[in-house]
């Protein structure tokens, strides 16, 4: 169930994170980070496949973005997500 929900949300966040208005895109990317962190805090979602799914929208956004500030935010988000995983020994 979670994987199906996430696939819909991931596509929405990719679309919003690619918005031409940088403020909207940055808000969407940060919201993606927050939601990703909430998902990863759930013990039943700690498997590797789901962790990989959480990171995919960030990869797509990084590849498609030419904005330095968006790319910097994406890297910061990924670092925070990885720190959460290492702190909770979920990887």
C-alpha cells in the first residue's frame, strides 16, 4: 500500500519541484524531504527498496534542474535523509 501511495506522491513532488517559480519548487522539495523523513521513521518502511524509492524523486529533480539553489537544497535534503538512516541504523 505504501509503495503505491508513494509513487503517486513522488510524481506530484517531481512536478512541483520542477515548477518554474523557484519559491514553489523549493517549497515542494523541502516538503518532499519532510515527508520522506516521516516515511523513513516508520519501522515497517525501513527496507532497502522503499528507501531507494524515497530517494528517486530527488535524483530526478537533480538531473532536471539547472538552478544552483535547487540543486543545493536537494543535496542538503539527501544528506539529512541519510543522517536519519544512519542514526536509526536503518541501512
